[in-house]
C-alpha cells in the first residue's frame, strides 16, 4: 500500500460532559497538529498517490471550517462530546466527501483509504481510518 501524508493544524475550544473528563468538563482550548494520510494499492497514471498540493489545500479547507470555533456552539456537534477521536473521524469523513466530489482530482477517486491523526501533544494523539 502506498501512502502520502500532509499536515496542518487547527485551534478549537470545547467542553465535555461526563465525570471521566475531570477538569476538561469546563470550557478549554486545544491546538491539534493534524495529519491526513491518503492510501492506495497502486499509484495513479501520474505515478503518485494523490496530488500533495490538492491534499494540503483540501485539508486546510476542512480544518478552516473548525478553526477558532467553540465547538460547543456548532449545530453539527450539538449534544456530542467532541473528543479527539470524534474529531479525527469528522475530518476524515469531510475529506472523503471532497475526494468523492472530485476536489482532489479525478485520479483521487482511486484512493483506497484515508487516515486522520490529531496530535493533542507530543505524547498523545488519536486516529481514525476509513475506506473510500
């Protein structure tokens, strides 16, 4: 399996419900370093997994919709704990929608999967991987 990864970051605010979250139940901020990995079994006709420039642009646009937002106020996330794991899935699914819409080029429709990792810090991160 071939893969390329592009990286960006996003800054959000949110709070959690549930005693398991301790002090994170209060409103707090998080800055995530975000890696999006695109996978395919065979290279496309141009000899690449996907255009890195397009992948970088689309990741930036997906994150831009979340950047500097209090996720507690976002209707899409009403009643949901926006955990790192949950947000990794949101980013992966939104990137998948862009792949299917052709935003990463026609050859990107041949991708097999996407994995998104949100790094909370240098010692903790969460990922979500999905097929395309």
